């Protein structure tokens, strides 16, 4: 993976990552649609994700937890809004309680992943849009920039393996 750019835009309440992969968009899409592949890269290497629920369809939800080095298991949830395989995925992302249920359905970030052909591979642009400056700043202070950069850096290893058939 080549991280082309990561940018925090406080005025537009966005955190954007642009990455490039030496794989076609159809293959990069699979790291989103297959929960076993997704949990191999969603989260920094020392904080792996486990997806307990994964309904990859518009209106479907995902529930997951991260396992920190000290054994804590912070949880999150997604609601899939729209998908246009293998070009675009939209979902909302929020924190969840110990049961995996959303803590606050209004305290979410909107996430859009766009995949497009680029130089024989795929350019993926990941835009996280927050509801307020306070929410954006809190996520940056929690280490989201560093954590997501590390997470995205694991995709090449997943892409190097055979795709999972459906």
C-alpha cells in the first residue's frame, strides 16, 4: 500500500485517507465485504477486530469489538447505507455497549470508501465525516489518524492471499 495522503479538514469535519493498492478494485472490495478479511486489517496490528455480526447489504449492520493489548474489548457498530460494488461503500460508524448495541445512534461518523482504477491498480479514498468539531477532535485525540494509517497498512498482506470465494 502506498499512503498517498491523509488529511484532517476541521472546516469540513472530515478525516480523509487516500491509498493505492496493486490489485484490481474487485479484489480490494473483497477486503470490505468478507468479515474474515476485514477483521485482519480493521484496527492497528496490536488491536485486532472481531466481527460478530456482519450483514453486508444496504440497511444491514455490523457489530464488532477490538481487542487491546491489555485485553479490553471496546465495541463498535456500523450501519451500511449504500454500496455499489466494487466502486463505493457508505456506512455510519459508532461506538457500542458491551452487548454490541449502539451507545448513541446520533453520535456517529459517516464513512465513504471509494475505489477507482489507478495506474494498473486501485486508488481507495476513505472519507470519515463527523457531526461536529468536538467529535472530530476527540477522534483525532484518541489516535484515529495513527490507528487507521496502521490498519490500512495491513491490507496488502490480505490482498496477497487468495480471495475468498462466495
